[in-house]
């Protein structure tokens, strides 16, 4: 029964995707603006639906952090609407000719962007992901199947109802956007087998979810996996800049994937840098753990164990290590990092480029906080997730990353010899 | 034992890949030119090794087509060397900044090409794939693991020995290029599990091989799957051009994936087009099968069954169908095509663009033969395969398609609020 329901959803999405691929930019933008308008106009209805989820969350004893992520209010609805309007302003990636060249035989060969087709997204909690995923997928000409967390089911049903209505009014087929409205877990298992109809699955959420998807999907997956990020304070760093960046990377929002987990400090400036830095971390409530060299400089902190270098705390905990060289910092990151978001603080030109080139991460920073690894911060409007793999795309995913390409070839009778 | 051997190869490749990623273009090009030189200089040795494979092929009773694919001689060695020299001339894709923009907070955000890491390729018969894969992977900064067909094992051992020697002399690490020199089938199974070390698997070969890889790989796969290609002769076609293109697409080399399997003809020109066209197919030895409308025009051909529209003949067999409209042609292709290589013959501007936009295939042609879907023909130098999927890349894969990207971000102290 669930299997049949999921198959029907997938099949409908596939059929719709062929129509959506050809919808012109004006209709897409109209739909996004109408979605924004309808969301705001339906605030009361949305908040009422959300209340049901919030009550259930309290009964179930979800943490206050989880409850906060689930909550929607007038202000957050306005933010969702803003995000829709922002995506409407972005350039439509479909039919962009990425490059074109002429062959000696006169063939004009080009590469043009196309929608991917049908995209499934599996996510947890935050209802704004529903809106972001819908807006990015439709603007990039894809059909989308949404599978939100069970704790947000009432909110998501209300949200998608409004979004679909606006999309259809603007000229989209009804099945352009579908929510899987059963919370049964087998629905995900069935979804992952629909490779006949679905072109891409994006899981966003905890480690267990990602693993389930990667291990069971016969559909290509773009992972949004964990983040174990570093800031390296180089021997040539401006120490004040280093202090601000490290503090921001650790404390501005410690629960997210692009927060810093380990601070690497060059031995030449460690003695000068550590005391004030560690004091500020402590003032911010950070549980600091240091390597032996760090403890020689500031003794009243915990010992970092071998395990610490491989731990994604997602909390106000930090491990600090003194390294002998830039190469040692790059090696440490290669061995312990998750290759998501890595930063160097330095004033040296050659060393900045060495770090940029040799650190093999989705986002590599010079003199800025690791916290900027985010679709909005990069100017992509919204984000569909942050790819932690190398195939297809890497790092924050916006509209362009939701497209494929095809070759188009203009001839005048060429045949092959 | 085989498991341990494969793990060692994969691990060595991973270690080597970090060094290769930083090798500069001059060294890469020197290596490719040296490989070309060494191949030619070692012709006798290569031909001797190939003789062993050829003898075994004869004993085993391989078809003459298979034997021909396996054979190498002076001329074919020269061709391999040419291909290496051509790849040396291509622009190095690594470190190309694809785009860069400035954010309101002053951050300069860019996307830069990087190698993928370790690429495994599993292929059958043709020894030139060994050379093409090696040259493209090394030039794009990747380590490569080659798994050729068992029937070519002696040739491939000789070839890779020469290539590795040249690469090492030029400054590549020894494990940049490795051949799996055991022909045992379990080696492939083990290889497909090495997701800790290998970033991408490319299978090239028959349907059974592709299915085995897709079903058993925990590593991301780029498929090089079957081709069921169409040529559509539009109502507005220049009929002479249509005849030449259709004949070429079917007969120039019928055994390959980009050959035409079904010819679609617009009803308005069918009566004028069919007689001469079908006569020429027959002269070329093609077994022609027609729909009822086709048979009304030319009666002495076989009936096409429903099955024919879904059959990749890879042989001198052709099914012909009369369609009522451009839309009907596009629909037929959507339902029966493998979305590899599709062509329209028309003199009409709007209809050419409608076909280009709406046919969702890796390569879509106006007024040229489907047979051009090939890395060399597109000017990519050599080709690593032809992707028949939408994720990462689609169509012929050259150097660019063997890269990933990362974001690089230049700041001057930015922190997130």
C-alpha cells in the first residue's frame, strides 16, 4: 500500500518533470512570487498547523533546541517569503549555454544546462527547508518530492498545500511539487528504490539518516554529511584577526556543520597567541582541550586525547593543537578533517595560496570564518544542502548545482568518415 | 589474498593522488610526450606481448570482430602515441577558476577546478582505452587504477609498464597509474568496495558489466550504458541531407552505441523520402523493418514489431516509423530512446530549436549524424567514456569531466553575525 503510494508519487513526478523542463523563466518567477504572497497571507493557517506539531513535540519531550528549529511564527514566515523572492531574482540556469566551440569539420558543439529531472529530498525538522527545496527545484526546472521529518508533518502539509496552489495557478503541473504525507519509515525505503523515476536523492540530516540513504539507495545520492572543520593560525597571521575568526568559527553557532572543532596554531606564534585566545574561549563558555604544547603555554585546560582530533563536537567544546609548520597543518587537516570548511589566517601571500591549493575541502578560506559555508552567504539565494562529496558538485548547492548539461550540435549535413 | 592486493593498490593510489594533485602542467605534458615516445620505441615489445593475447583469443575462438579490437600493430601504436600528444596539447583543467564573485561583505568567493582523486576504470578488449584513460587521468591530476579485460592482459601489462616508466621519469609518483594484473573476477568485486580510497568508478563495456558495477559498487559510478539512437527526418527536411545522415548513422559503424537503431520519418514527406532511402539501406545490406505506414509506401520489407522500437541492434538492422508530427517524434524518442545521441534533419529554425530543447539526451543534433558523439570528434582529445547519466556529467567525458570543484574564499577578517 505504501509502496504503491510512493510509486505513484514518483511516477507522477517523472511525468510532470517533462513539462516543467520547458516552463519559461517568467512563469517560474511568477510562481515563486505568488508562493511568497500566499505564504504570508496564510500565516494564521500555517501557525495553527505548526501549533499541532509543537504540542506533539512537547509531549514527546523534544529538546528545546529541536523545538526551536521546528517553530514557525510571523517573522519566520516572512523570512521564507523573502527567500522565495530572492530565488525569483536569481538567473534561471536552464538553457544557459556553458560553452560552445567549432570543430574543423564545421560542427558547432555546445554544452547547455538542463534540469536534472526528478529530485527527492529527505530532511529533518526545519520547515524552511521545505520552502527552499521547493523554490530551488522549481526554478531549476525540476520536479521535487519532499520527505520532511515526522515531527513537522502538519506544518509541511500546510506549507506544501499553499506552495502547490500558487505553483499551479502560475502554470506548473500539479505534481511538480509533492510531499510524502505518510510518516511511516518504510516510505523512505520505497522511495530509495524508485530509480526508474527519480534522478537524484539528497539526504539532509544526521549521520544515521545519511548512512541509511547511501546504503539503500539505487538512485544517485548527493550527501550532506558531517563537518569537522579547522582554523589554522599561521606564523604570519595577524593575531587579532585570528582571534576574532577563531572565536566566531567556534561560538557563533556551535551546533552546525561549518563550525570549527579544532584550532591549529603555528608554533612560532603560539606563545603570543594562546593566552588571550583561550581566555576569550573560556569567557564564551567553551570547554577547551589542548595538546601538550598548548598546555605548556596555558596549563589550566583539559588534555586533548587522540580521539578529540576526530570528534565533531557540534557543541561548545574545542581542541587546540600546536603544529610545527604549514605543511603539518595541511597534513593534520587531510588526516582528521571532513573536508567541508577549512580556514587559514595569514598575511603571507605564498602561504595563503599553498593552503588554498593543497587543502582538499569543499570550501577553503583565507582570513575569514569557516561559518560562511552556506548557500545564502555565498549568494546562491537559498541552499539545497552542502555536498560533502566530489562527484557532481561540492559545497553549498544552489540552482546551478541542480542542473545537468547536454551537448547540442549544429551541423549542415556532416557525416562521419 | 586478492582482497589484500586490491586494498594495497587502492591505498597506494590514494596516497599518490595527493602528490599528483599538485603536479604542474609542464611536468604532466612532459610525461605524456615521453609516454608517446616510449610507446613507439617499444613497438616490437608491445606487438610481441599482444601476440600472446591474440593467440589465446584464437584458441578461445573469439569472434573476428573481437580479435580485431584486441589487435595492436605499428599503425595502432602510432595512433595511441598521437592521442597522448593531443592530450598534452589540451589545456590543463586543474586550478582553472570557473567563476568568482564578490559578496556585499567583501568576501571574494570563487569556484576552482580540482582533481577528483582516485579513478578506477573497468573496461573490455581495446588496449587503446588503457592509454586514453591513463593520459586523461594523469593530465587531470588524478591517480588511476586500470582493470582491462582478461583477454588483453599481456598487452595491458606491457603497455602500462611503459607508461608508468615514462611517468615516473617525468616526476609522477610510481603509483599514479596502476594496472590490476590479476584476471580473477573477484578482483572487480573487491575493487568496488574500496570507497575509502577510490572516488569514482567508470565501467565501459557490455550491459552485464555495467549492471554488475552499478549493483555492487559502494563507490560513485559514472555509467557508460547502451545507445538506442534515432534520426528524425522532419517535414521540412532537405531530403538529400536526410538520406546521407541516416545512411551514415546506420551503416558507417553499426556495432557502436551512437549508431542509429530507429529512423523516424514525418508523414508529410514519407512518400517522397522512403523509396530512395530504403533502396540505399538495402544496397548497404541493412535488414529494414517498417511500421504499417512505411510498408504502405515500400512493401517489400519486414514488419517492425513493438519490440523493435526498444531494441539496440548494434548490427545492420533498422526499424523505420512514420510519425504524424514533430511532437510525436519527440514523444517516441522519450519513450523508446536511451537518451544518448538523437538527431533531427530539418531546414526549419523553430523546429530545430524545439527538438534541441525538448529532447532530453546526452547529445542532440541538428543536421548531422548521431555518430559524432565521441570525445575525439567533440575535440576533447581522447575520451574516458560517454556518460549516459545526468549526475556529474553527461555525454563524452574529457579532461574537464574528470575534475571536481571546490570553493575558495578570500577574506580580510570577515566573521559571521
